[in-house]
C-alpha cells in the first residue's frame, strides 16, 4: 500500500456540516454511529473525535479502503469496528454485532478518492489502465466484461440512464464495432473511441468526452443505484427514534432516491380531507435541511470533489411497524416530542 498518510490522500466533503448534523444524536454513552460508505475514514474519525461517547461501525465493500481506514482509526481502539460488506443491509450488520439500532448514520456515495487515485483500478480515464472499476475486486464482472458482452441496446441504456450521455446510441454502436476487431481490456482505446464519437460541441460544453461513459460503467459494474435504493430503505429501518441520517450524493439519480425516501417519511399518510390524523399516519421523519445543501464556493475551490455534492438529512421522530422491537436500552429517545418542526438551518 502507498506510504502517503491516509489523512493526506482524501479530503472529506462537507465534514464540519456532517458532524454538526450527526452530533446531537450521538451525545449519550452507548450511542452507535454507522458509516455506510467508510472509504478512508475521514468522516468517521471526525465523528469519533467530536462525540466521545459514541462508537462507530464502518462498512465498505472495498477491502483496500477498509484496511486503510482501520489503520487510520486504530487510535480509537474498540470504539471502531470495520465491516467488509455492501452497505445495503445496515440492520443485518448491526444484528451481527449485537447492536439493536444506530443513532447516527452517514452515507458518502459514489467513487472514493482512493479508487480514483489507484490507476490500476480503472476508474480514472486520464491514464491507460485495466478496465476494472469494481469497488470490490474479489467479485463480479468488470467494466471490460460489460463493454465486451453487452448488446448495443443494453450499452446504450447504461450510458443514457447512468451517464446521461446524449450520444449513447452512437457510442454503443462504435463499441460493438471496435470489440469485433479487438476486445476492450484497458481504458486507452475506449477513451480514444469516445474522443472520436462524441461530437465536438458536446466536448466543449460537457467536459472530457469520457466522463459520462466512465461514470455510467462504474454505476453499472457496482450496481450502485439498486444497492443504494435497498441501502437507504434498510438504513432508515435501523435508525433509532431520535437518530439522524445524513446522505451525500454526487449524481442526480442517487439524490432522487434519497429525496424520495426522506420525503415519504416526512409526509403524513392520512388521506386528503381527513379531519383527524391517526397516530400511525403521522410523519416519522423530520427533515433537518431545506432541500439539498451544497458545498460553498471556498470548499469547492479547495476540493473539486465537493462541486457536485448534495447533502440531505433527517431525524427519526417515531418508530414504525417495519422496525424490529427495540430493547429497553434503545428507547432513550422515545419520549422526545415527535411533532415535526421546521428544518434546521446553518448557524
């Protein structure tokens, strides 16, 4: 592994804001924080420093990232537990550890700085490297497998839906023609093809011609959207009453899943016109921010990855039938007023 300190290799996005939103739910002894996308551990380190009574569970599907984060967080001893898993089953991970609930949950979605920096992972299009793109290199098809086996219509769908690529059909047809001559193995030939196929006008206005295609392939290879849809639902089930969840998204489709899930929980299910709202129809989430927050200009200038971030956050105000029974130790927030209030703003 590289000798560069982990803390110098990655700048966590919206770090202070994430800690600010999560800390109120992690103040009491025994509080459990779950970082569902641990990466190199920057957010978790900050939470553990700010919340001395909390312990953290860090989940990541990338063994290399998990190893680096575990080394970084070693000074916290048994307050940190690493878990190698896909982050779509937080309740199951907690159950395996004998923990009934999480009081704070964070997801920092998308590709990590580690994956972009390691050229042999194939995530970056500026270096000719093997077309892998798997977050967990021990399992599943690679980007090369997708390029060499998908039919043209399926390639076009992936590029259009996940990369919002306007030239999806033209690119898909060109990929099929190219692979009939020689299969794709590294990123260089794909980048050359995209330079040739993507119209010059799109290249001038939309940035590097490979940007959208590489994003689409990465999402397809790692099933990121389906994993996130399951993960968001599961995380909300695992959240204790009074617990808080914060999500950082970098893609409109990820953010849409987050927005819809939080909005559903923050909206009454009583039919329109009903004179009385039954207790089970009350909202069970309180939104903590208005809409989606973005990084300010200073952070965007200092950290390019923050340019596209969208932050959403909510607090669970009551239990719901889809949650397993809570233990006595986990009901410490049940007496909290569950009446929804206005979202919190920045101080």
